[in-house]
C-alpha cells in the first residue's frame, strides 16, 4: 500500500521469503495429511520420498510452486531474495549425498526462477548448517554450495545470500572456524566474504531473550545510540555493526517495538572490530 501511495519506492524495500517447510492451510476443513496428499503429492509437486520428516521438502516443483504462492500472496511480480529454508534438517534422516543432490536441484530451480524474472536472487536460510563443526550431523560446506551454483549458472549465478543465527550469545558465525575456503579454515562471516556472499543475521535478539538483562559488555559497545538506549537496541546494534553482517533480522509484534527498533535507522551501522 505504501508503494502504491507513493510513500516509498519499490527499490527502497528488500522483500525476502523462503520455502522448504510445509505449512497447513488453516482455511482447509480437512486433516493436514489429506491436505498435503491432495495439494502436493497427487499434483506431482513432490513424492512421498521427497517429503522428509513429515514437514520438509526440497523438490524443485514444490519450491517453484511456493515462489508462485509468495508472489500471489504479496502482490508482487518479483521477490528480491528467495531462501531455501533449513536444508540441513534433512541430514538427520536422509544420506548426505542425497541431501546435497537435492540442494543442487533446488538451486537449479531457483536459477530458473531468476531467469524467468520471478526472483532477483536466492540464498540458503539456515540454523545449524554453517554454525556447527564439520563433524556435526547438520554441517553444510558453504564452498560446495557456491560451486553448485557455478556448475549450474556459471560465474553469473544468482546465489547471493546466506542467513544464519548471530547475536550476543550465538557468535559462532564470527568466532568459530567451521568453514573451509580454498583449504583454509575460517568462520562463516569470513567464508562468505571470500566467496562473494552476503550474510543476513537471524535471531538477532535470541528470540527475545536479549531484550532485557543484556550483557553489560555489549551495552558498552553501543554509546552511539545514546544514554537512553534499550537492551534490545544495543543487541541489534551489536549484530548490525559486526563486520560481514549485511542486515539484522528482528521480529516485532507491537507498534512500540517497531518504533524502538526502527530508531536505530538514524544511528550509523559502520562495522566495528
């Protein structure tokens, strides 16, 4: 509505969405599994084998379907960034080779959506994939994902962004050398930089736990916000000023919280050491 009313321009807003998990349409007056059978399996959007753990799917046809639903629901011709959501959870159930092949097929579907002008870029939204050590069950090598994109679309591929949790408590993305790039171990933020990817931090407030009783060390790192700064503002500022972080995601349910957090827009977000 703001765009239509001329309050903002379309290019001033970055619209992201993601797909991977199945959500039941609450408007349907049938049980969830019948809904899934009728909506997805019987329409050949995915097979039962591709439906993992009763909740997740990386089928190319399913992902393309979700892109179309997002465009329809949001009333937009183009989604700026579309994320493949938490592919690592399939590693708990399916073999590594199978999951990696599914990720590669998902990337091919995303590249096709880019070529069709339905999305501008794509990425991977994760929780554990880039945080855990290489021996971890849900570990995913970022360098391999970039190589998949290059195999599919060459150097002009559209795999541009990764999403991972990062906040005052969960700092592995900056401090733990979980990734390897060209034979060198390094943290996610460093690896993404070397691979030409941007990183969007999720869980910036640790699901609300950092909105109060924030570590004083983090509060003291944010004097630029002012004396009346809140714990939530400091927690967000810590994330958005960490080198290598493009943006800090935050969930807000009230107008008061929107105003409090949006006040940071007036504060410089220059990277700190």
